[in-house]
C-alpha cells in the first residue's frame, strides 16, 4: 500500500511551471543569488522567497507611489512629505524561535536593520 502511494507515474508539468532547484554553491557564494534561489527550493523555501520579495517591496514603498485620495490631509498632499512617508515593518516572533537557535540571527538582522540580507 505504501509503495503504491510513493511509486506513482510522473506527470508532465505545464510549460510555465517553475522547477524546484536549490542554490549551486559550486559557483561560489553570491548572497543576492542565494536569496533569490529560495523561490525555487520547494514549499518552505518558496514561501521564504515570497517573504523576501514582499519585504523588499515594502522597504521600497513610499506614499508618493500612491495617488492622492480625495480626503487626503493637506500635509500629505505635498510631494516632499509623501516621498518621506515609508512603510513601517515590525518583526514579531515566538519564543520557540529563540530557543531553536535563531536568537543570534534575529539579533543580527535587527542590529543591522536587515539591510545586509534583504
């Protein structure tokens, strides 16, 4: 019964389907490419890759990217003010992340404002 569940015939994937593939460390360590490769590493890696892209998008965003709405406060209608309004990103985590050995990683990311990796 287990063999029937595991040993099944492969199916042809759609042309636009992305192949699961990890980073090739034989090409050297390029952190930008390493982070980008997470989007093709499988379920968890793919979701981490999506997270990285979302954080990049949030860090790039400015209020000036948005059209001025009808009931906008006068202060936020000024282009120079809109350019200065950025997205605030809050880091939240549970205690199990600290006890799992990620304490130093989280400290490092906060200490350097995540600018090194994202």
